[in-house]
C-alpha cells in the first residue's frame, strides 16, 4: 500500500503573492510620507485592521459569528498594560503576553461558543465579553475602572525606538506587526487547515465524513483569532500608553463587525479595506460635523448594503470581472 | 550708527511680536458630541460659545478659532488621545480644552505635558486629574469637593443612619468612599451600601432593600441621566419619603438638564453642588438670561458654567501674558486667579491648579412653574478634600 | 413577595420592548437591529403628545405604536424589502446604519437631553396588600404584557393570517403558489413588529428613560430576550423575559455585589443548556 501525498498545488497557487497585493503593501509607506501629520490615526487604523483580521479568521473563514470579540482585544490590552505598569515595559514581550492571555481564554471559551445556532453564538460571545467588562469595571483598584489604567510606561521597541508625540515609532511598529501577522494569516488560510475551515463553513455535516474533526478545527481557529485580537489590544495599549475600560465594551465589538462586513468578510483584504473605509469615513465625517456625523455614517452603511453586497471587496471584484468580460 | 541699529532691531522685534500676536488663537476642544454623553458636549460648547459671544472673539489681539473634536463615546481613551495628537500636530492648536469625562482627561494629560500645551479641564471631576500634568487647570469641580459637604450637612441635621447607593464605576466608588469618610468622622453610621450596575434601569430591588433597612436617609450617586430619573421615580412610587426616609445626593443628579425629565418626584431632594440656575447673584442673572436667549431649548447647567468659566480663564490668562499661550506662562498666569463666576466667587488654587469654590446645599423646589435647586446653606471657599 | 412581583414586572417590561424583535427576527428571519429605532420613535411620539399636546397617556402610547408601525410600512416598502434575501451580516450592517441615522435625527430634532413624561395619577403610586406592595404602573405593565402575549399567540397560531405568515416564511415560493400574497403578509408583519417596538418604547419611557442613544443602549437587552426565548416564539420570549426579570431582580436584592453579572450568567447558562432557546424551533433558520 503506497499513499501518495495530497496534491497541494492549487493551494500553492492561491498562496502566491500577486501584484495588486504588493502594491497594497506599498500604501503604508506612501501614507507615511503623504500624511506625516496623521500618523496617530494611521497607527490606530493599522491596529483596528489587525483586530478586524482576527474577527475575519473566525467569522469570515470559519463562520463563527461573534459580538464579543472585544473580550480578547481587551484582555490583550489589559495584559500589556499591567505588564508595562509593573516594570516589564518591553513592547514585544507585551505582545506575546497579550496574545497568550487572550489565546488561553479563547481556548476555554471556545467550548461554550461552538454550540448552538448563529444567534446563540452571538449572544454567548457577547455574554462572555460583558462579564469581562463588568469584572474590569468592578476591580477599580487594579484596572482604574472607567477612569482607565494609567502609568503604562513603555520601553523602546527592540531597545532602539522610543514612542514619540508624532507617533512615528507607533506607526512603524503597528504596521510592522500587522504585516507580519497578515502574512501568517495568509499562510494559515491558504493551508489545508484553512481549506477545511471553509469546508466547515459551507457544510458542517459533510466535513466529518471526509475525516475533518469539526470541533477541533473550530477550537483551533477560535483560539488563533483570540490571540490575534489580544495582540491588537496590546498594540493599542502600547501605542497610547493608556487602557480605557472601553476596550472591552460592546460598541467596540459591534463596530468591528461593521467594518469587517463593510469590507467583505471571508477575504483577508476585506478586513483591512473595511477598516480603512470605515475609519476614514468616521474621521472625516466627525470632523466636518461633530454633532450629526453619525447620520452620514449610517447613510454610508445603508448605501453599501443596498448597492454593494459582499462589501467593498465584493464590489471591487465584480467591477474587475465586468471590466474583463 | 549704533542707535540706528538698535532702533531697527526694536522695530523688528515689535513687528515680529505683532506678527506673532496677530496669528489666530487656536483652541482645540475635545468633548463627546454624540453618543450617550452628547449632552455634555452640547452644554460645554454652549458655555464656551456664550462667553465668546458676550465678550468678543478677539483675546489680547488674537482672534479665537475653536476647533471642536468629537471623541465619542468619551470613555475610550485611545480616541481622545488621538484627537489631542491631531489637534497638536495637524491643527497646531495653542490650547487644549473641554474634557467632559475622566478617561478623556487622563488619556490626554501626557500629550499636554509632551507638547507643552495648556490643558483646561471644563468638566471631568476625578480628583487626581490635575496631578497628571503640570499644564492642567480645572474650572469645574471635583467629586469629593461636592460630596463632602452633603455628608457634613447630613450629620449636623439629625441624620444618623444612611444607606448609600452608588453607580458601580470609578466615580461612584469615589463618592461612596468620600461620603463614608466624612459622614462617619462626624459620628454618622452607614447601615447599608450597594453598588448599582451602570445603565441599570430598574431600581426596584435596591429600593425595596432600603425600605426594609429603614435608614434615616439614602445617599445617592449615579451618572446624571436615565439612572437618576429611574431612581427618583421609583423612590416616589414606593413611598419611601412617606416612610420617613430622606434622599440626599450630589447635585449632578439633579442638574438643570435632567431636572424636568425627573419631574415632581425630585421635589424636596436635598443635595450639594457648586452651581444652580437659581443661584442669586447679578452675575448669574446676566449669565442665565444670555444663555436662555442664545439657546432657548436648553437650560444652563454646571457643565455650561464649566465651559463658560473655562473660556473666561483662557481669556484672562492671555490678557495677563499679552496673548502668549506658552504653557508655562499660561499656567503661571492662572495660578491664584480669582473671579466671580455665575456660580459665585471662585479661585484657582496656586498649588494644585484646581478650583476652589463655594459649595451650596440646595433643595429642589418649584420656582414659578420650573423645578429649581434652591440654595439654603453653603460651605464657602471649599477646597478639594480629595487632595488633602 | 414584593421581590417576585417586581421581578415579574421587570421581566414584562423586557418582554414589551423586545417582542417586536421576536416577530421580525423570528417570524420573518430578518435581523432588524434597528428595532430600538422604532421603539425610540414610538417613545418620542408618546412623550411629545403628552408634553406638548396634552394627549392622555393611554392614547399617546398607542399613537406611538401606530406611528412606528406606519414608519415600518414605509421603510419596509422602500428599503427592507430589498434585503430579505441578503445574508444576516448584510442585514446587520444595514439596520445598524438605520440606527445611526435615527440617532442623529432624534438628536437633531429633539436634542440630547432626556425626555420628560408625567404619568396620569391613576397609574402612579402603590397599592398596599398584606405582605405585598404593588406598584400600579408595574401592574399595568404586567396586564398589558399578558394581553399582548395572548393576543399575539392567538394571531400567529390560530388565525388565517398567522397560518399564511408561517407558510410565507417557511417556503415563500410554495406559499405564493397557493395564492398567498407574500409581499403583503411581510409588510403587515413588519408593521406589526415595528408597532410593537413603538408601543414598548412608549411604555418603557417611565422606567428606561428616552434620549437619542436609546436604540443602541438597549440593543443588548432585546437580543438577550430573543436569544434565550428562542426566536419567533411568543411564548418563549415571554417566559424568557419573566425568568430574566426574576433572576435579575432577585439577584440584585439578595446578592447586590454580583451586580450586572447575574443577567449575563443566567443568559449564558440558559443558552448552553438550550442552545436553540427555550422553545426554539430546531436548527432551521
């Protein structure tokens, strides 16, 4: 009996880098020179994009809807915050610990989340996040409660670059982390593991028949998504040197979902582009009209749904297809 | 020759200083304008704009330009900090102002220090805020400052046993602590305490507990808005007042913005605070008349006064420095500054850069057909006890 | 005893504000997170009629419901209809967008402050029975809630309209083939859902307050009820609301330190025990 190795060439083809992607990744470099005064916004965009990416892994690729993803973001943020407050201010160490803490909680809670329908999953994830929020709120002595955690003192990144008012270090640091983790996510989704996730999303019942352990896979990807969110949270803490209770809040989870769906879930670039579109729109609208900008943001969302199903990325793809034919 | 040079140099210096002063004075205001705290932003901006409308928008030869940034929800420090960085880097503002909630002020404090910009806190009330940067000055109040007087008043006026109910978040914990400290030091007894989740709409179980405990009074601290309204309505519905239980509180619960929404259940509640629309003084009469004329839909409250006085402080400080908004000079100029605000006489404590003011004990009554906080007792020149 | 009564009343309030969502989400399978926006509309109509026009509360509250229902019809005809076939995520995005617009509009027209409402005298105060203090307004809520629950149960379960609705949802194509006007049924059902939301908003002002942030502030409460009750199930929503109300009130009375945890713990435990909700129809969406 000889077993042949499975043919992985389609995956390899999908995994190859394409030109538009390379151009896309030149954008952050261009942005640095074009908008040198907006680096704090740009770094927060990068961080939120990473956060959206983490949701995309579980929602877009594995089909687990979550309204409580801020739980992991917040855990990472507080973990990094406490670490830095008590003297361990090395940024990379903070990221690692943030990822670890979030991953552990993600692993444990994954068993609660895997049961039930979409609505049940939404509410269980939300419940877990709200409990963490309440816990952080109650432990005012440690977390600062709603006033926020202060005294987050960061060391220099790899011992060289200190965080500055203009946010240069914060920018390159966030973009760098985003890029590395994006490449990793890209590998994951284009691996046999990623393929099996998509299979589960499309048809849960058939997957065990071809020998894929559904729950094991889902637990794994949920844990991975949690770790990513933890890193994003840790990044936010480090670049702003402050942790507000808001990192665990429901609006943060809900807004994240909006960004992802806006960009187009199930595509890694959908997470990035959705975040960019949402945050840029939010930023400019709220500057133009600080009091009623929400109206216009709402209008944008409604229009996108009516005229661009599958989000911005879906629209782009359709236009490219239309252009080709 | 030498004289000529000197004259030229002097003329040049004069020109330069004129040029510098002619530049607009940019004030970046960070407040929540949308979301659950939208009314804070509205009131603060009403106050700021009213001052400029009354006194002209040119200060020490510089035209004032307000740049308002919405950092809603106001509780997310990252958003507030980013707004502050943008104001400093992109808009090149001279002064940072606003700050309705404590996390906003805490998150922005390092920016003020690093960028060397004066930071005028117009509402946020946690005691420690002014210690977070040497460039912070506050024109509102601190929570211990308005909490301690009601505790002393209660102890002096025959209230022996108090049940405390506070919202379960930082400021609530602070108010609970301060009340307990002052009240027990004056010989009172705390017979029960609960912390209520923020946003909790139903006070029935807590009120029932109070009723079963039978204290002399309930001390209440919750964020102003629907929680206070729900509490007052429940308090009345359950007939706690008839059972001989008094309600005492800090005045933010009964501020003019929510007083009408609470309605008659607020009648008779005794509270301590630094500003009331019904404060009797010529300054306040002018202020309220102008306010009601400019914003007929709203009623002036303490946040509006915080914004109004904050703007006044900026104007007075710049007059002293000749239009120079350098942070060190600005802060030197505000230290010890005294003026008569619509709320009464106030001073900026030179040591803490925090406000010293009269705290009034008031009772909600009907004045004409409007509910008002009528002042009947006061603690003059009261410093923040949280810093002692 | 009083605690049980208060718990029931709190639960009934939850039921009133979320039953409309149970109708749209459960019966029509549309994730309408703008439910709170319709509730807010009903609330504002009621509050303004009371305060400015002096309309009695018992008329103003149904007026709120009617206006919300009409708004529901208009929006259903123009916008919602296009999204019946869309994915749930698109529906979420869309309805949150509607929420944002509603919040800003309310802010623009009515200001950011809380709205005042004064209940008529006969709905205020307490009736004292031995061992039990009955809040009149709470009793009123319980009565309205029960009436509505029975009425809806009858409407969906025992009338021709209900049968048509269930057929239209389960299999629109077959229903159309049987000569059922599916579009009209959906419009009516949507109007019913929004009207119930409006009524809930109007009746809820007294206890929940009313300001422009209402649609997002209570979204979590709506969702909890619907998820625990099993969507589309009136009886389930009712029982879930009552259980949540009881647990919450009792938890706050006997264990105040636990605070807001109680309701979330109860929800998660219930959902883990019965992932489809108390009376959920099995996995079919």
